[in-house]
């Protein structure tokens, strides 16, 4: 138990650039809160946009889809896909290549994303599918 720890509040005002090429509001991380084993951010997928294909080397991802419909291509050569809707919880195992795509042409998709990686972007690796 840590009786002397401090509670940290983060109020992101601007998005940061990410390897995934999606707007990201950096919330909890090692850099913003001193987190040692978790990160949590808001990710925006603009209308009809898609992330850069990528995977998280050694870290799991948990997502709660706050708004929108997203199809995520995943696995070897991104050959599989799943469609998720607002209110869905999504789990992506460590090392699984994936590429989320916003299915709406006029509305952004918004997701709350948590990883067991406090430095968050350092484990993101670009994935080049063989198509």
C-alpha cells in the first residue's frame, strides 16, 4: 500500500501524432502521470479514415468504442476482420497486427484505449501485410 502517493489529473487539450496515423488525446502514461504499467488514451478515427497497419510488441490492448462503427482488419496479412459498434469492448492480444477503419463517411469514431504499456507509442510497430 502506498499511503503517500499522489492522484494525478490529466486534461488533454490537443491531439498528438501517433505511429498509427490517428489523432490521439494522450491521457494516462508514464510521461503524463508517472504510470508504471498502464496507458489510457482517447483515439479519434476521422470519417472514412483508417489507421496505419500496426501491432503492439509485447503489450495487450483493451478498447471501449465510445462512438461509431469500426471494422478492424487483423491477423496475418490482415486477412480477418471484425465489425464493432458503439458500446463494444474489444481486446487485442499482444503482437496481433491490426488496422481499424471508420465505416462512416461523415462521423468520427471515438475510442477509449488502454494498454499495459506506460510508454504507449514505444511498443507500436508498423506492419506491412503481403497483399
